[in-house]
C-alpha cells in the first residue's frame, strides 16, 4: 500500500542528502536498513543463531531506497509500502551537530566544539586548531592518531565495539550490514576497522564514514578522492595488525 507522509524541512534535507549518498555509493548507504539490524540481533533482542536465508529474503523485500521518493511542495515522503521503515542513525547525528553549530554562531559563539556520539564540528575564529584523537580499535580510550582541525567536521565509523558471534555457525559478524545482500560484514583479514572522514559539514562526514565501512580499501579511497573538500583516514586489518591509509589531502 502506497502512503504519503508530510515531513519537516529538516527531515526533507536529511532525506535529500540520504538519496545523494545512496546514489554515489551504488546503494550501499541505505536508510531503510533498520529491519535487518533487528533480524540479526543488533537492535533490541538477543540473537544467538544466524537468521535463515528465507527470513533474510523476506526482510529484503522492505529494504531499498527505491521504495521511497521525496515530493517538494508540500514537503512529503512517499512510501511505496507501509512496511518500509526509515533509520537515520547514520546521518542524523551529523546533521544535529551542524544545526547546533549554526545556532551557536548566530548567538555570537564563534569558538566552539560540538560533539554528538563521536560526530564533531569545530568552529574557530582564531588561528588555533583544536586537537581530536582517532580511537585505537584495539585499545578503548587510546588514540591511534591525533589530528588538528579548524572550521571542519569529522566523523568516525567503526566495527570494533559492536559485533556478535553466532553459536550455530561460529562466525563473528559486525553491525555493518550490506543492504544489497542482507548480510553483515564478517570479521576477517583485510576488512576496514574504522573510517574517519573530514568534511566541511558533519552531515557529510557522518554519512561517508558509514558508507566507507561497506567498501574495500581501494574503492573507499577512490570514492573519497572523487569528492571535493573531503578527506579520510582508514584503519584496516592486515596480517593480524592494524594498518592505515590516508586520502591524498589528509595531511
């Protein structure tokens, strides 16, 4: 059943950005992915065995941003099926950071550091940069790299805190789920452990950091290099050790 839902200007803007990142990531960034998180046990209930292929395929029927469309006047979200849900966790925190920063600037606070859940925006009216540490995936509370920012945003996505080992298969899967296949990424050699993205706006850094987790290293760097004003620091596992790679303008 088709349904149209009136939405606010804020919601419309976040959805516009979501469609953009869905397009440039070949469908990897997808805000309809929520039911897969529940199915695999990453939201609300404990799962000890992997879901069946039948259940995954059934859930995939309601996954995909092709089942959504935006209307501009009045601002409306069109859903092709009432069972399609929207989860903006991968982009909304970054947008909230931007909105708070804009509010502070309008109030005259031109030097500020805004952070929500690890998504950060730094506004500076002086020549001094603010130091930010990138989390070491192997050591909670320890930085693996310190960077210095001014009038920029940074967001980090990682798989090192949220994963499940399933008893029936013995596989260890992260909370990063491929919306095209319906399966989470497995912990294995060569996988990206974390991706930190720097951009002017935190909404962009937030969405891209999540997207990179679903790419291999080469395609991830290629995506970042194709975008103006965006840089990334990616940590990955190789030969049981953490390695890192930076985009060309990161330093």
